[in-house]
């Protein structure tokens, strides 16, 4: 497992996370980099793929079910089914194409229809093409604040920069928002009977948000 070593303990929490964004921004490349630690160059994806991995947060094992959905308008209705019960959406844009950032507004509206109160992560991909940058960090920061994102970051799926760190941060924020007793106690007692899957109709417990970027 490239992103995290498999942990023997049964997870206390299972969180569904969905990758979304326009065609060609690098969602599948990010997915494959996390899963296999290699670069996968694909123009678009057909269908759905899922990767399960674990992270340890304050001594508690958390499982992330990461879903990679096709970015084409043709599949937007299809992927709507996969927003349901998601606790977080990772909105990916291409830092060399400003339209891919502003195009996320439609994806946000779609996601909010199916996954109430999900965490929103804004991720600018392709930092290896910084010389061709079309979206400044300041622009992304402003967009994130206006749209209520809980975190924003930049990565390079091609080079692997900041990908593992991104999903480690995501796991920590999921725990902070949906299992605050773990964060506050430094390792809460595990739920009896194994993992507790938090459904999309369960509202998060209010937790302070860190400043974006």
C-alpha cells in the first residue's frame, strides 16, 4: 500500500470521500499516485474506481473509502449516486487552467444535493507546470473562502508532491469534524462491534476550522 501501511486493528471509523472536478485536471492521476505511487496520465476516466486505505489519527484507526468519478458532463448524473453518504469531497482543479477552478461551482452544487454538510477540500494539481500557472494561490484562497472550503492545497500527481500529506490532513480533518472525541481525548475508546460508518444524513459536530492554505 503506497499511501499508508495496512493497520491490523479494525477501523473505528469509515469515511467515504469522493474526487470530483472537470475533465483532465488529474483526478485519476491523483487517485493512482495515492494508491500505487506511480503516475498515470489519462485524459479522462470512464466509470468509477474505489481505493480503501487506513490512517491512524491520535491512536485510532480510520479507514478512507476514496472514490474516483469521471469528470465528463456525460457522467455527472451517474456520479450523483456516489455523492450520497460522502463525508468529504476533494475538488481538483488544474493550476494551468483557471476555467477548471471556476467550473467547480457546478460540482459543489451537485455534491451539496447528495451529501449534506460534507467537508470541502480544494486541490490545485500540476504544480510541476508552475511556469504555466493560470491560477495564483491568492485566487484559489479567495475562491476557497467564498465557497466554504475547510482546506486548500496544491499537489503534483505527476511528481507525487504533497499527495500523501494531503490525504493525511484529510483524515485528521474528518476525525476533527465527525469524531471530535478522538481529537480531544488523544484516542477515544473504540466503538463496540468494530468500525462505525458515518452516514451522509448524520450532521457533523461543530469543530473549529483552520485557515485555508
